[in-house]
C-alpha cells in the first residue's frame, strides 16, 4: 500500500498493463490503528478495482491523503460485513509498501453510500484470489518506485469492460455500470511490480527491486507520425477507427513532500 502515488491531474494514475474493472463513486473510507493526522477522519471519494489492486482517490485533492493504493499482495483479513442495523461495508488490513510514504499496518473500512458493498467486495476477493495464484515472489510487498517518465491519457482498454470477462468470470457490471470519465484516467509506461489476474505484466517476472537503469545511447527523436503509430490503439470491431492518445506532455505526479508542501502553503 502506498500513499499519494495513484493520482494525477485530478484523476487516477495506473500502471502500464493495468486495467480498471469496477468504478464506484461516493465511497467513504475510515482508517484505524494509525496515529498520523493523514489517516484521521473519514475520507470521501472514488474507488477503483483494477486487475492488480484497489485505488481510493479523495474527493478533496488538497487533503494530505489524496490517494491510496491497495495492491492485493498487501491486503489481509478482508471481510464483508452485513450488520443487522446499518449499511453493509468492507473491512480489512493493509501493509505499507517500502518507500510508500508511510510505514506499518492499518485497518480500514469502506462504506458505499449508493450501495454495492457486497458486490464490490466479492469482486475484489475474486480478483485478489486470481492475482495471488500468480504470485511467485516473497510475502513482503515490493517497494514502491516512482514512474521514470511522464504520464499520459490512458487508452480505452484500460477502463472499458473486457467483453469476454476473465477466465470465465465477469465483474458485476450491473451493480457498477459506470466507467470513469476518459479524461480522468492516466497511465505510466511502468508495469506493476506485483501480480494481477493475468500474472506479471511485461517487464516484470517477480519481485526484483528497482535499480538504476543504464544510460541509453542517444537516439534520434522519433517523428510525430512514428510516436502516434507506436501508441495507437486498434479495435478489431471497428476496423475503420483507431484511438491515438495525446502526447505525454503532463508532468510526473507530485511527490509526497511536494503534495504536503502545497497543503501547508
């Protein structure tokens, strides 16, 4: 789990090879067992279930907790609570990732003001189970590493439902029919350092800790046409159309220190 690493430009920031399965608005989260002011008080915002993790994005981006990433490998004791009086909710425990801007463990509760806690929770548990079957690394969560390059607007496959589901299972789209707006989903070129429902993304075969890359030989800058061709998305069902994302002109997401500095100004 990492703090303030999954938001960008007012939206959500995901890894290359990661896809959003479910999107829920008006979700509230409470943390227990942490004394830091960052974790105090109920936070309200949006919740994303992806192929690799849960992501909470705060409605108030000037809060010291603007986003929270819950990789499945960091979760434990997840339960679906159905009290006699009161709304259903999800609870569990999460461990911090090394270099994830916080340390230790925390308990959490997720409340869905529009309903759907059970459906979301069951989908999360199913996804986490599939991801855990692909885990070939140690029990310790991998260290968080900031993306080495700028982010860009994600192509549609990153947030559109998979038409054939996943290994015979389909997320409960009837309970969560909405998708996040296209201009609020951003992606980096860095693959997730932990497994998802399809295993490890290209570029990762386990929990190798990030190291400094070798300095590449200088290459001539590609033309605009080459850049577009390399990043274009082709939909076989619409052979006359192609999605070409805009150039990666956004700045890298702010660091935890920069985020808090703006908060204190």
